[in-house]
């Protein structure tokens, strides 16, 4: 085993930690909760938005619709939240139910969970822009440390 790291490891690790801390800081403004609850919220938000943004059936005409129908949006089961986050099922059940009770998430008629249609909210839009800015800072940090930026890597 070599005593030297590959040249990009420490700079990437440092920049990634900075990015993660920036995202967590911004996320606290969106979800005023513990880290596990925030992780659940963002897992649900990703699942809710995924059909509108990614994949061959993503309806391009809905990308800018502020309040898309539930039929066009995704949802996720508590079991899949546990699988994706690595959190224990009981923790996911308990914390998801608390987020639903607080109005942060909601449960559909099938028992699956969705995030609310809240992208019109100025704080949510501000948070999305702040996370984008954090990703740009990550790229700039790599360049500052003499490493290729995200767009320059293969």
C-alpha cells in the first residue's frame, strides 16, 4: 500500500464536505427538524419530483407548471424511504408520521408519501438557488485547489 493519496482525493473530499455542510445549512431553513427527518423529507421530495423531471416519460410541458396534478407527481412508500436512506423502518415510520402531522409531508390515498406543491414559496425557491450556488462553490473550490472542476472531469 502506498503512503501517498491519489492527487484528487483530499481536495475532492474537502470540497464535498464543504458542499454537504452548505446543503445541510440551507436545508434547515426548509425543514426545521433533526437530520434524520430532513433526510426523509428530501428523499420524499426527490421521489415526488422525479416523474416531472427525469426519465423518458417526463412531461416537458409540466416542467414550469407551478401546481402539477398528483397524477403527474410521484410518491414513495415508507419502506422505500427506509431502503433509500438506510434508516430503520420504525424510525422512518415515526418520523414520517410526525412530518405528516406537522404538514411538512402528506400521505396520499394509497398510503404513500409526497411533498407538498411548495415550489412557489419564496423560501423554497431561495433554498434551491442557495444549493445551486453551493454546488458552484464546490466546483470553484476544486479549481482553487488546483484540481479539475466538475465539468472538466470524465
